[in-house]
C-alpha cells in the first residue's frame, strides 16, 4: 500500500473580496506538520475594508493593528519556511493575488511557488 504524502498548504484571509483587498492573515502547514500563522499589520496604502468579508473571517481592523506583524516580517517568514518549494492552496486565484500583493508591498522577492491544490492531487494519482 502506497503512502500518500500531504502537500504543504497555505491559506490567506483578506480585507475583502474585490481588487482593492489585501492580505490580513496567512497560515501555512508544511508536509512535516510545522505550522506558521500571522495576522498582518496593514500597510499604509492598504485602506479597503469590507464589512461583509469581516463577518466571514471574523478578524477586526483593531486586531490587525494590535497583533499584526509588519508586511516585511511576514514575507521574510514565509520565504524562510517555503524557499524553493511549491505550496498549495484551495483558493489559488485569490490567494496568489494576495500573496503577490504582500511581497510586492514588502519589496521582497517571493522565493516559493503557489499552486492550486487540485494540481497536487492530479499529479499524485
């Protein structure tokens, strides 16, 4: 019986659903079981806030300002955990956009790839 390996997974919560939204929380679980999660302190140009999205993720702007880590710190932490790896997400179209926005705002090159979770399962069959 073959052993199914679990992929590394990333999930991003955002300030809204539209093009002006930005990442407010990121969580990662690696194949090894190691985990990373952080709220993200909004960059000064990140002002969009969607009350409807807040009812879905349950995070307040106040929580971000009190407990969020700087954009640069979060980007560096993700690179440290995921460098030269592919990480998978169940919401590739939006999570990739928010991760790209995080790294662009931080001014840091992203050192890992993000792919749709279904591509992992297609490859592992």
